[in-house]
C-alpha cells in the first residue's frame, strides 16, 4: 500500500504567472492573475511523487467571508484530463520526480477578488487537505469571453496598463492637460482597491450577495463610483469647492492617486480631504484599471448640472449683469468623469462599449451618490429610460442655458444668448500625449436632423436662434498674454447685421470664478450708456483687466468670467455675451541630465520663474514617477523667491524599469497654487 502524499511546499510561480497575466508591474510578492486564462503552480511532495491512477487530486478556491458554491464564490474541482472553457478546472502540466506542475484555469465570468487555494489529496475515501496559498483574480481585457474584452492591444495598453496620463482642464477656448500619476500597479494599490470593495455599504449589508455579484463590471463600476466619494459611505475622498482647504490638501495640489489611496487606508478609511471632479475621476480610473476594467478620464466643457431634469439651465442676472443665486442648476466650465469599457447584457443590443461613470457626488442614484454606468451610445441616441442615470449625463452634454434678467418691478426678461453646453469633450489619445475629441460619441452635430430626432425621442425641446435674433450679436474676444501677474485687455465685439442704426447700453464686467461656475468679486467693469451701432457695422469695446484687481481674489482655478450685457433702449431687447478665460500660470521647466538607462542614476533640474511683482514664500515642488523614493517626492525651498527670480531644485532619479516614464511635478507657494508640469523620460534597458 502506497503512503499518503505529503506536501512539502507549493510554489505559486508569481514571477512567471504575473508576467503572463500582465500584472508583473505589481511585483512578485503575491500572485495576481486574470480570469479566463490559465496559470501554473508547482507542488513539491516529500517521500514519494504523485502517481496517476493511484492519487486523486482536487483543488478548492474560495473568495469572500462566506464562500458558497451556488453564489460562485467557491469551487471544488478535480485535477482532470482537460481544461474546461466555462468553469474552474485543472490538469497536470508536467511531472519531474516529486515535483508536480498543475495548470489551473478560471472561467471568464469568475468573481474577482482575493482567493484562497487548497489541495485535497486522497487514495480513496480518506484524504488530506493542504493550504497552498492566496491569489488575486482580476478582470481580463485580453480574454475574448470576458465582458471587459477590448480588441486592440494599443488600447489595452493605454486603458489598463498605462500608469501615467493626462487630464484636460481649462476652459472651452483654452484647453490644456495636467499630468496625473494613476499608479494602479504601485505597491499595495491592488490590496487597497480590494479593501475599498470590502468597505462598500452593499458588502456590509449582505456580504454573500455583494461578493456573488463581483463577476459583473457593471456592478463593480457602480460600487467604485459610489466609494470614491464619501457622501454616504466610508469613501475615499471628501469634496470641497469653496476655496477653503486649510484643514486638508487643495484639490489642485494632487498629482496622483497613489498618495490619496494610501492615506485613505492609513487613517482607517477616513475620507481624504479634498477632491474636485478631476481628482474623483482620476482615483476612480486608478481603481478600475487596477481591477482590470479598461478606463479613461474624459472632460466635458461647459457641463450642465440640471437638478430638475427639464434640460434647461436657468441663470438669473440683475440689471447690472451680476449673476444671482436663485437656481441650483449650474454650468461648470469643465467637468470630468470616467468611461469604462464593458458589455451590457442587462440592456437591449447596441449598449456595449464605453460606459460613463461619474464619481463626483452630485445627485443620488438608487439612494447613493453614484452615477452610471450609462452607455455612451444610449446617451447619444436619447434612450433616457435605460440603466443607469442616462438623463443626468444626457443633460450634462445637451442642456439649454437660458439667461434671465430680473427687472426692478420683479418681472424677468429672457436674453438672446447662444447656448454652448457639451463642447470639445476631451480625453488623452491612445499612445500619444495629444487630445482626442470625443464629442461625436455623445451627440450628433448641433442643428442636424439626427439631433432633432434624438430630442424628439427624449420628449424634449431644444431652442435654436432664429435668423431675426441674429440681427445684432455680441462676441467676447481676448488678447495674447493672459498670464498670472500681468495686466491684459479683453474686448466686446458688437455686430449690427441690420439695415437700421441702433442705440444700446453696454455693461461689460469681469469677475473671478471657480470652475464649477460659482462667482467671486468683480475685477473689471465698464458701463457705456450710449453705444451707437451703425447699419452693417462692427464696434469693439476694450476692457482692461488689472493684476492688482484680480490677483488677490483669483481662486486656485485661475478663472475669470466675462459678461457683456447689451440692452436696446427702443425695444428693451437684451443680448448677452459670456466667456470664461483662464489665467495662465508660469511653466515648470524640467531638464534631464544623463543618459536614461535602467537602474542608472539620472538627474532632473526643475525651475520656475516667479512672474508676480511680490516674492513667493513657502515654495514646494512635489514629484511622482520615474523611480523616485518617498523621501524625494517633496522638495521644499528654504527662502522666498523674489520677483523675476527662479525657484530651482535638483532631484536624483533611478528608474527600475525600461520604457516610457512620466516625471510629474506640482509647484505650490503662498500665491501660486497647483502649477503642473511633466516630462517624458524614455529609459533604455540595460545592455545585455
């Protein structure tokens, strides 16, 4: 009678498995594999080796606190002759004496999460159980049967594997990228992402049901959307938009998600202060990419927040053109959310592909502050009744804006104003640091028959300016050199396209503003009582914007809203021009010294010139990426930087991996906040 098999050790082959499963960047300390793809383990027995026909081997995989076979969180399966395409299975890969390699396969719809793996060895009725270890299972965009499958390798590389990227900010007429370190494969991030799933209220309410639904990216996307904000759970980030960030970090100061996620875990799942839309979106992007769901951050310019779902954003002005707070509806200069790629078997055909998910807390969905996943194709077609939250996102890109002027007698008068919601929707291009415009994914061309059909289907009206209303128009134009610290001119350009002379009053006003549309103090004003417009003529009225006026009241968003109100004396007709401008911060210059080669020391010189007329104190550079140690990530300057002088630091870099690295930099001082810069560093592999 042969002796029982005795297991001496189990090698989970982390290095080779992680390499094959595109998780090598997470390190080799734990096994991280993707579903729908086999992985190898090596068993070493003492005494005697495995004998086919004598020994029966079976494996157990379990995930979650209450694993149950019927919930898909537990599976018991024998080592058999062939792998099965749709269930957990295992075969002998090869044998060498007392060493036995097994190939283990997970189905493409397996629950993601942390699993325990045990071996049962028997020669009949009685057997012995051996705990082999733990592994993490993720979604698999490389597997054609996975619901997150993405066909093209360059897209899988960009939306799953790339750890640095660009997020678009600014205003409709001045779009610019900020660099961001997503860092989804950095130390411990995958463990924090799994902890985030285990902290969500649905898990705390019903652990079995929550874990059983973790095979579905629609469900996971919804959970992540809710958990990135802390409005009704122990979520990651607290939002703040009032420019008072002293008891936390200003949203402008972050340059990556890793620090935020680590802080959340370090302080016992207390919300990290503070985030705004691009920070919420970037952290969601990190978590979803880490879990294996292809994801990108998108920016919508002139984004509507429609609280009463009538697709009209009403804004109210007094007779001097000052915005009045009489409506909760808002227009944000820009708003960021994420798109994740997945199939939607829960919806009618045609809804697969990109899904909008918005983790910024705005409105509740099914009782929680989350939004999506909303199929982008359904948003474009006006299919407002499908899951989830399509009307809200549809309004963000399609709402009409109506400005009303409140009269002294309490009545209100509608202005003539061309609406510009949902413009220049932007995301980083695949494999390049350029902007891709994705507006056409969300809406048909303005004024087209298809657009009118979509609005008819959605049972909504959209107003279009008639030819008569275009008779007299006003546009706001700007000059070059709208740099922080400088004075500059802006212009109201009025065109009279009619046959008659017209007499108007013009009020041209500049106020600082936040990116979410909240207004600050006035920083420039002109009130002209007699503006005579000759037939078929154009008139340009300049307004000087002075640094001494805007410098002290500019928010960290660096934005000024220009409004030109034109009132005709004869008819009382009101024409409105609106434009948001961005005040440009100085550039951070990044110079790399030395030859970029793997594990070889490099030096980066960072400089920024003080553009203001006063010294900058409390100057700090923070950095991410390119092989930096924790101690190098913060560089404080000892003395103030005088006007026109350079803030300068030198940092040693030591990239461990070859390939493309982004060095991401942020600069802060008492008067300049959230100045960003980045430099691509292409690191050559070590010579063979």
